[in-house]
C-alpha cells in the first residue's frame, strides 16, 4: 500500500499553519506531506505509524514529523463514520522546513534548531521532561497573530533542541544523545549496522571498529543513545521487517530471514517487544483502510 500524498491547506500569506482538530478519528490513511508537522495530542490514544516503525500515543504527548515522512495517528477505538463522543483532539503546526532553515542560515545560534529539523525525518517524540512546558506554548499558538506565531515556533523549536532526552521513533534514526552533539564513533557504528544488519554482527566486532573494549563500548553507547547496543540492533532489524511487511509482498518467514534472523520464534519475540504486535497484527493494522474517505 502506497502512502497518500496530502496537501496541507495553507493561505498564501501564512508561513505557519496552526490547526485545532476535534474529530471522531484522526486523518486516514497513511499519508505524507511536504510540510514539517508538530502535533500535541489533547485527547485520544492509539498507535502512531511512522515509516517502518510504530509507537503508542496518548493524551499530552508531542510528536515532530519531518518533511515527506509517511505517518498516521490511528485511534485505539476506531469509530469510522459513526456518531458519538469525539476521541481525537490535537493542536498541529505545519510549516515549510526548507524555508525556515534557509531563513536561519546566517544565524549561528540557530544551529541546534536546524539540526533538530534534519533529524525529524526519523520522527521525534518529546520527552516527559519538557512535555508540560511545550504543551503550554503549543496551546497558545492558535491565539497569536502571524508574526507572533513565527516567534512562538522558533521558541518551541529552540526549547526542544536543548532536550537531551528526545526519542527517535524510527529505528533507522541516528542514535544520538543530543541534537547539539556530533558523535563520530556512534555514527560509524550506526552506518555499519544500517548496511549490514542482515548479517551476523557481534559486540566484539563492533567495539573493535571504534577501538574500544566491549565493556567500554557498551557503557558509551548506552550513555549516548539511551539504549543498549543489542536493543538498537534488534530495533533496526525489526524496522526492516516492518518495511517489508508494509510492502505486502513478503510473508513472515521472508521478513524474518531478510532481517538478520535465522529463527522464527526469536523473530516473533523481538517483533512483539519492539512494536507491541505480532507480524500479522502489524500487517493488518498498517494496511487497514477506512470505509469512509
């Protein structure tokens, strides 16, 4: 199933589009758009599908979605076309990330904002640490005039870029500790894993690559990425399996062996631990279409 290209309605004089959603369900099906998106969930819970990954979402959580990133917020209790209590409320901000980045090119202080925008191609979930502060700022945007919205957006992005606990949704994302850091050792490991995840990879092999002992490398990787190396490798492999399931051309066994696993039982266990679903449940959810478009 190919994601739907969606055009965000925006007035010619608008740099930033702010929308307040009060719906039965969030927009279906899986779609992408050229605009960068920030969404604050005011009501509702379910699963957020981002490219090859899936994470739960609930009230008060905030997500950043980069340009042309396929995604969909899918409610836990779907009520397509039905009446009743609205279960999907959010404030969403849309803007052209290229225009914003270009406007900040001559401002050295804006480096972390531009880096944050670049990394949002993997999808970002704001940490609990700054959730409340960012929620207040996002709720205030609809009441501001155009220029105040622009200043408010810069303030929000700057605050988020200083957060050292951002959660990258896509398992193929860069496992960095902070958008303000450049970590060549971890980036080298990341590139290697991304290119060789379907092969046998050992901790000794990877630690030698960056001239560290296995113990020192494990501590370093955990401190900088907030996850163990073994967990990162599992997430990358499952992300590939999700991508294959998304294409609807591969069965579960093919997804398993193409993602670096030689054991179906182990594959199913890791798939469930990463996505919260079995491979079949994931495929059924990702290919689900609404009866009313």
